[in-house]
C-alpha cells in the first residue's frame, strides 16, 4: 500500500495516467502535467473545505503568476499509477508559494514544480490581500521573502513565430483560457520531430497578461543549442502585448 | 457499492470526471466523451489479455468507421463519479459492433453510443478479415447483417467553413490524429455562445479518410433550425477529399 499524505499543509492523491493524458511519446506532456497539478491543488482545497464557491465568496480568485519545474529523465507512461502531490510551502499577505510533484509509487519525483500564486479581486481586476480565511487553514509558514520561481530569460536573437487561434475547448470550467494550454502554444512550434526526440528537463514560465477567449496569439520561439541540451525561449503575444514568457530545457529522449 | 460488469463480453469501470475533462459548461464535451469510450474499450481488451502488442502481432489495427450516440438531458459535472461501459454487441468476418455507455452510479445512461469497427492491414493499408483470436474471446454474437450506426446526412445548402491546422498534441499514443479530436474541429465553428447554451442530444459521425499529421483541415458547417432543436451538419476536408461527415442534434442547455 502506497502511503499518501493528506494534511492541512500537504495533500497527495493516486492517479492512473489515461492514454489521452499522454502525447504520442506515451508520456504526459507539459500541458497535461500542469492540468494534473491544478487537479491536485483543487483536491487539496476541497479536502480543506475551501471549494471554488468559498473562494468566490471572498470576491477573489487565485491566479498563478509563475512556475518553475524540474523533470527526471525517467517519465511515467500511460497506464502507470502516479502520485500527484502538493504542499502550501510559504506565504505572506500577497503571495502564496506552492510545491507540486508527480511521483512514482515509491515517492521518487518524476516532476517537481514550484508555483507562485496571487489573489485577484475579480471586480476591480487587480491584486488583493489574500483573505486570512483562505490562507491560514493550509498552515504554510509566513515568510516576508519568498523563494519564488526563477524568471525565464528574455527572447534573445532571432525568433520564429506561429499563430494560434484560441478555440472554445481551450477555455476551462473557470471560463478562462486554461493556463495549461499555453504550453501547447509554446511547444507546438518546435515541431513533431523535435518533440518526439526530446524531453523537457526544466522549465520556467511567467504569466503576465491574460489571453482573451476570441484572441489569436502569436507564439514566438528562439532556440539556444548547447552541447547535448537545447534551451527554447518562448513568448506568447496577443493584442500587442506579451502575455507569457517561458524557457524550457530539453534533453534527448531517454529510451531506457 | 456500485456493481460493475466485467466479463468477456462486457466491461465497466468507474471514472471520476476531472476538471480538464470538462468544457466551460462544467460537463464533458463530445471529444472527451469519445476519449473515455476509447479508454474503456482499451481496458476491456487488456482485461481479456488482448493488449495493443497482441493486436499489432496480427499485422492489423482496429479502426473505427462510425459512431451513433444519444445523450440524456441530464449530464454529469466535473468531480462526479461515472460508470464507463462497453459491450461487444455483434460481429462478422469484417465488422465488429460495440456499444458504449457513460452511466450514473445507478446505471442510468448519460450517454449511449454504438460504434462500428473494422480491421486495417497496416502494411497493405486496406481492410482485412478480423483474426478469430482477436474476436472470439469477446463472445459477441455472429450476425450476417449488423445493426450499424446511422449515417450522417449530406451537407445541404449553404455552409460556412473554418481552417484548423493539425497540432502535435492532436496526435495520440497510436501515432495518428486522435479520432476524438475531430469533434473539436467539428463543433468549434459553432462558436462559444452557441456551445454554452446548447447541449448535444444525438450525433452520427462517419470516418472516411484519415487526416495526416501535418495537414490543415477545413471544417464545414451547415445549420438546420427546427422548433426547439438545431441540427448541425459537418464535413472535415483535407487534401481535396472529405475525411469525416457528421450530424449533431442540439437542445437548449438543461439547467435543471
């Protein structure tokens, strides 16, 4: 029996990878990984009695600002059981830091992700102080200076770009373009041949502006080759502004 | 305790709907419904010891030709537990008929789908006789004339059309464009306002030609209004040929 942590501060759940949660490599892609992180985060909130309705009553909504992730060479395949986990790592009046992981059944990380959240006042469309009743229950240590996710570098040198129209099915149950979908726009321009032969080992992403539901986005891509690894730099532009920046480090696929 | 059937002929599994399996209506869309049907079909095959490897050894691959589906007004929401089920209904030398369902925990149908499969010789790229060792284990009644899914009507009158580029993430673990994704191309042109206020109650779809991974498809749409219901007629074209035809009947969303 795999032991799962389920406390105020930390929550784990078992999950079996479906075939439609994996790319044609047989492994989950980054966008599905991020969707699973949102799922375990939601599950933790519900476990603590803080469902979407409770959060909405505060007039605010949790918004993710940035992620920093690290993936191991060994990745799970469809059909595999994994542990999805999250911990409320630290927080202060305006920021909440969470960790996420996807582990094998022996608690070895397939992926480990750091995420920074803020709370957005939905009426005024601006940051708000995180209400104590939405933060205190998770018992995360209060820290003035948080160890935030690393920021992606600026696009350097020449870039190529590709347009993506936001589709209805990019919008999730929160009525916003799903944050995880950005990873499809970011990585699709790398092309099938590259994506079949490389796997992400690290990434940083920063969300600056929301993409609107009828928008067409421009996904910009620059590549930096360095010995065995490739680093791809990304920006998603819409309506004349940069909405998202990201940087991903790739290694050749591990067929072991 | 919900009783599940798991026999040679019929297989059921429990599934909890994830938020990323639902559209912004909170209910699963048609493409996710079809993905879940493929999942339970795979699970049934694996339960019978006939995994993908065993099928590949025969030199063939199961290919779906057509679906006919009916959905109830009451649909599950994310977080709900559902029963996914399948039965090998009937078969003959070249065709296999399967039923699928998504039920509530009291075995009432949310959706009921009939599917027609053939086996494709992967080398010769043409139909082959279904090997007995892949068919007999499911104990489906042999019938000369099968009660096949209804065919969708031809596009009648004026149509609008929209282009979709096949993206890397439309390709599934079988290295083909995922059959379920066609439903996103089919229905996205109806627009977010329509899709938020209508739910599908019946559909037929026929797959004639495979869409290739680097293709751009043209999704054609005509609408027929009739009292309270709307019927949408669809064709997906690629490379100068019609790849898929479909017809979907929609009712105003049931907010009950």
